[in-house]
C-alpha cells in the first residue's frame, strides 16, 4: 500500500507527524508538578445499618493514590484537589510520552521506506 504513495505524499505524512511530535514535545518540555501513581475512585460503606449506604448508596467518591512500594500496592487517600490534579498530570504526561514514541516510530517507518526507494545493491 505504501508503495503506491509518491515521495511527496510520504514527505507530507512525515511533515504532519513532525508537527504533532513538536507540539507534544513542547508540552513535555515544561512539566508541571506531578505525583507518581494511579488514581482510584473509591466508594465506601460506613457500617451504620441505618445509613443510606447500607441500602447500596455508598459514600464517595473518594480519591486515592495507588502506588507500588517494595512490590506491594499501597493506597493513600488524597484530600486536596491540587494533589488529585497532580496525579492526573502525571498520567497525562505518561500518555504524551507514549504518543511521542509512537509518532517517532511512524516517522522512522516512513523514512525507511524513502531510504529503500533510493537504495540499490551494488553489484559488479
Ligand atoms: Zn453510611
């Protein structure tokens, strides 16, 4: 399929990918304060049999940070919205990192196709 694309078309694709990578790179170059870990939403029962939570309407949502420490998962409650946002920022940052890698791989892929179009084996 890629064999049918003209060189210019491929250059255009690479150019577009590069723009996307550039945007991501700019964002990633100015990280905000982050907190490492995963965010969990927790709903709880309080134990009072007369409470609404006993009938299924649990209390919450509460936010908790889940983090691996010494191979064990540790859950810590987060009560400040700023801290919740810092964990979210950490997730976002990692997502962008993954995207930047994928885009780079695509650029690599297209460049190799261009290379192969202009490469011939030398034989005497
Ligand atoms: Zn309750």
